[in-house]
């Protein structure tokens, strides 16, 4: 394909992008117009994809991190043969269209990840490259069944965000050579010139991180082609190509200005721009028949590559049947039944739920080959490094434990990329309070509905002496308010077993395990008249009760032990009590109404909820006549037993709660 043909495709992308934004009277034309040349060279000459099978597992991944420029990816998907008809481009940003304002995973065929908050796509791409590297090291034999690149298009805004710094540092350290970043270096942000706030040398920064760097004219087709080839040939480092572009390229009066960034060009400017680009000024969403013919060849080339890959996989499967079966299980998300036979813990002992989780991971890791875990530099505290595993790194890419470093936000974004790539079930850990650093990535996992597992330890004031900087108070309530986030705070090691089973089965969104630092009792449930731990699968259940109970105590995690103490105090006063363990309000709320009524009968109005956290989660369960023992202040530095007493998280406080 010659440069004139590439130019026709690129200008068509510009026309479609202008028209989509203008028709919606909303959107961002500048990025698509500026990066159309780079995108055209990539998709026409380098990107490995098959529009007839968008989920082909050995395809190259393409991420548009600057999701505001979504008309670029929608135009590409349409032109290069994906099932995204022109009518959807005309319906840009409208209700139930396949072309929402920012690309959304699962909504639009060919979109690899949801992007919008800047920097997230960059980190996702690092995760995808990490997944490719890990799977290739573990499964490739004579045949390279895992062998593809991850391309991510970023802008100045992406690279200003802290998550991009964290992810770039991680990628450089781990020498992720299949990662190629195409940087839209146009010196413009919403406020105006980047000189207002962003004057660092981006390439020197990435060079310091251990990246291969290049700087080119982003409108020179030969330079773009050669730079991508050089990046592909550099296998010991990730690559960034700074593509010097003009935002809104082709617009006579808006190009190179912040006005081209985030608002329609206007009817007259669209006409002038089309005339300048050689497009019919009086036609909207124009695609010349020749352009469809040109773009078709790239998809056909990809289909041929997939066919060759399938033939190679057949040879691979014949030569390595067991390995191939494991690979297919990983890619299909299959988890062996044995993984759900996690043993319970010895009754009568005391065990922190974080320690229980660590022992569970020791059991699971050899059985679940698609597990990749890690921690944000808190491995000894989080108990997340299984005994059977080794660390991933430049010299050992088959290791399944990731040292993310002190990079919580980057870890969250990278984990999303691991899950999105396929073949990986990621789990990652830090202290629960530091979810404040990674919350944007966790929100994106919930929004996308992807299976990511968070192991969050040091869950309350129970962590003790580290004090209020490390003691989470509002976090539980906030995550319970987040749609599609399954939050579980188990009361003991056996409920932690059930929590891990839930996490393994949850393929519709992320699961967060909220675990203690302090030891909690393992009960002999049968002899003590308690419900089996398997009832935790319901989210909330009657743990123990007196016949004719007319008082209900609801508790989670470490406070269930306090609830049981309160029950004994109330029994001494001849009160009949039901104790409800509620490890997951999310799961409990999803149960049938009849079950919820069975656990929390509306006729029993004397209710107290206790949790060493903000009370907002509990009002809907205790009702107008109930009360809550919780925290409406930050914690303090002291031994945890002292904190519980001084801050009023006690059995006596529960009893007082019933007395009003």
C-alpha cells in the first residue's frame, strides 16, 4: 500500500471523526484528526487482527488510552471490517449505541478495554504485555502459540497522570519488549499549550525507566512505518514513539489549538476541513469504495495469519497434549473442581484471616494455573506469595508472583490488563486503606465486569499501632456503594475459605477480600450450634440463635466475635438473640426476598449492627428502631485491644444499643 493510499484512509478517518462529533454536537475531534496517519499505518501494515474473529487469542492488542478520542477507534473498527456499521458511527454518543462517548469494553466489538480516565489504558496495556510475556514463557514450545504485540496510543494527558509513571516504571524494569506506545505529541491539552504545566522531556523520562525511545514526524508515513519496525525489533525493552502531530490536523482554523480538542469544529469549519483534505464537503460520513477495498486487505491478511496459527496449534497440541489442555483451560477460564475443595481450619485455634488467605493460596496456586498474584511491596504482610511459586522478572518470565513495588494504582491498572488479555486470573494485594490509591482502577474493573481479585489486609482499627494513617474507616461503606464490586469481610478462616470460593466463581466482576491482621477464633460450629461456614456463600446468614429470638445482632469480620460476646451478655438478661454474620452485603442483597426476610424478619425490630468502620452501610438493615455500633471518627495509635475499648467497639456497646 503506497503513501497516497494511506493518506486516503487517514483522511477518511478524519472525515468520519469530524462528522460523528458534529452530528452528536459533542465529542473530541482533535485526537482522531491528529493521529489518523499513525493509526492508518499501524492498522494497514502492522497490526495483527481478524475482524471476522475479534477474540482470536493471538491477535495484537490495540488500546486507545485517550478514550475521549473514541471516534478514532470507531472509525478504524468500521473501516477495517469489524461489525460496527456506519449507522453506529452516525449514532455517536447516543442512548444504547455501540459508539459511546468513551470506548467501553463489552459494548463495542474490537474494543479491548474501557478507557476514559486518562492513564488507565496505558496501565492496562502494560498488563496485557505482561500477560503475553507470562503465557509465552509458560506455554510456548517449538510452536510459538503466544506471540503478539500490545500497542497503546497515548497523549500528553495520559503521560501526566501518576498511574502512567507507575506503569511505565514497572514495564521498563520488567523489560516488556512486546509493548509499543504511540505517543500523540501535540503539545496541547484542554487548558491550552502543555507549556502551562508539562515541560519535562518525556523521552528522557522513559529512557531513564529503561525504554527504547524514538521521535518522529507523526504525519510522515515512511517515518511512522520505520519507527514501528524498529520498536518491534527491540525485544529487550518496551518502546515509546513520540509522534509529533498537529491536533485537529486538516482544520484550517482550529488545527494546533486547544479548541480542536474537545468540542465540535462547527458546520462551516467541517466543510472547510473536508475541502482541505480532499473530501466531499457536502457529504457526511463519506467513505469512498476504494477505501473499503484498501482496508479489507489488512483484515484478510490477519485471517490468513490466524489460519496459519491454527495449523501451528494443531501441531503443538499433538506434540504437547497436557500442556495444550492446560493452556486451553487458562484461556477459557476453566477452574478445576479440586480448587473448590479447600480444607477448613482446625477448630479451637486462632488465625488472622490474612494468614488463612495465605494458606488457602498455598493450596490453590498449584491447582489454578491461570493465577498470577502479587503485592504492592507488602508481600510478608499480605501473605500472598504461595510456597510453590517463583517471582516473575526479566530473567524468569514463567514466575507467577509479581512484585509490583510501591505502586498501588499502577498495580490496579496492570491487573485489569492481565484480566482483559485472557488466560490470566489476577489477584493483587495491599493494605485496605491504600485502596484510596488504586480506587480508580478498581472502579474500572467493576465497570468492565472483569474477574480481578483484591486481597486487602489490615482491614480496620484492628491493625493497631500503625495508627489512623493506616486504619481504614470509610472504605467498606464506599466499596459497598460501588456497583458490581463484590466486597467480602469474613469472620474467620473458614469464612475466608468460602470467600475465596466466591472469588474463583465470580466471572462477572471484581471481588475484594477484606482481611484482618489480628487473630480470630476458628469455631467448632457443629458443637457450638452454629451454621456451617458454607452459608457465607449467601452473603449473610443466621450464625446462631436462641429459640424465640426477638433481638438481632448483625456483624462482619472481627466484630462477629464481639457480637457473640454481646449475645452472652444479653442471654444473662434473659434476652433471646439471633446473631447474623454478614460477610458480604452485596451478595446478601442479591438473594431472593424470601431468604432475606428469613434472615432478617421484618417482625423483629430490635436490631444492632456492629462493625469497626463507618456506619453508612447498615441503616437499611437495622431500620428506624435499630442502632449501629461503628466509627464516625478516625482511629488512633495503640494496641488494637485498647482501640476497640476506647473507641466503643465492644459487646457492652451492643447491649446498650438495644436499650437505646
